[in-house]
C-alpha cells in the first residue's frame, strides 16, 4: 500500500506580464510568442517571495485534505532553488505553517513533482509515514535573461502542493534521467576562492536552452513513457480521464494528443495564462481541476513530465475522494 492524494493547493503571484510587455524590451511580438508556445501571459513574483507563495499553496492543500499540520510526518519540496541556498525552502515552509516534522528539498527540474511522488511512495511503503506534504514551488523569473527572447518568454512563477495519505491511489510510477546538461542548464555561482585560478566561464545564472533539442527529447520521452505506462497497466488510452502533462509548450501537448488519438479536453492546460512553471506546473493544474470539481472518485489520471538533466517521470493515479 502506498498513498492517495487527499488534497490539493496552489498559489499564484499577483504580477501578470503579457506578451505585449515583451514587445517593449525585445524584438518579438504577441503573435510570435503565441504561435510558437501557446503562452499569452505569465505570473511573476514581485512584492512577495517564493516562501510565501509555497507556504500558501501548502496550507491550501492541507485545508483541502482536512489534514492538520501536527499530523504531518514529512515535507518534501521540489524546487530549483528557494529564497535561500540554505536553509531549504521546505524548512522555511515548515516554520510558516507551524509543522514539526522532517523537511527537505529535491531538484529534478521540471520533473520534480513526479520525483517527489516517487520518493513519498518509498516512505509510505517503508511504514515511515502516514501523511506527507509535497510542495512544488518555482521562481523562474530570477533565472531568466530578459535580453534572450528564446527563453525569457517561456517561464512563470508559482507553487502547487498535494497532501498525501496512506492508501492505494498510486497505480504506477516510473522516473528516469540521462544526466545530459548541454541542452538545458542554469550555471552556478562563480568561484571566488583565492587559492586557485578563477573560472573564466561565463556563469551568469540564467537559463540556457537549445529549444529544438529539448522539443525532440520532450516529444519522444512523453509519448514513449505514456505508451509504456498504459501497456504495463493493461490500459487503453481512453481509460484515462485526464492526461496532466508538464506545461512547457503547446506544440508538445498537441503532439502527445495526436499520438494518443484522444480529444483535446482530456489534455487540460494552463500554460496560456501561467507559462512554464517548472515543477509546479502539474500540481497547479491538478489543483485547478480539483477545485473546479472536474475529477470524480475512481477517475484515472496520467501525469508525465520532463526536465533539465534529461529527467523524466510518469505516474498513474486513481482519484480516491
């Protein structure tokens, strides 16, 4: 026995930046961005910080699940980086919500939610937890080069969370990584140590991406991983109520839909208003569906994501409440 999702939550920053805003600072247009990505607006953190957004999504998930902070056995936060390198974002959220349990961060880039679910699965199966809180929170805006039109228009900030209880809602999960970094990476801080030659590499801490290579990787990975998950569970594509795919690009969603020959309403999306929120994209989308009462008990959901480090993950979850 593993877990079921008992509640969901999300939190979105207040600052909305539309495509026309980028026309003022870049050689681009709303039409260029929309036709290539499907994105119209995105949300950026301005007055708030990531800890506040993450804590709000966490509390929303706990309230939705009717789980007390005192019942939590573990907090896992998937993020590229919190407001501090240390302490972890999970520890800051733990303090904010008043919990008293172990808390730590993981980084699997945009696949972070699936990786966190896989980690939680191990804790439940080992008998080390009855209630686990997963938070995925990203402030992508601080990693963007706003002179690079190929990347800065793609991403947004936000947080999504799920409260997990021991149960049998998880039907399948599989994660992978190839370890490649050349096509998608964010460089670390420059070394200031005075006892060695300075690293002359340009390490500005911004997203660098080969869009064509990532697109090819995403399409091949998502379609093959979905095919594998369905076959292993002896399911047909029509058995899945919703396909919740990482919200990176409209064309990737359309290619996956075409591959499965399923209607577009089975592929919910929010990238048109939020952009790519990295690890937070699937849990935010899940919370939107949950609060709109679009998921019923017994529905099968297929989650699939890909990210930096050529990470990938797919899960099938049966909705249990």
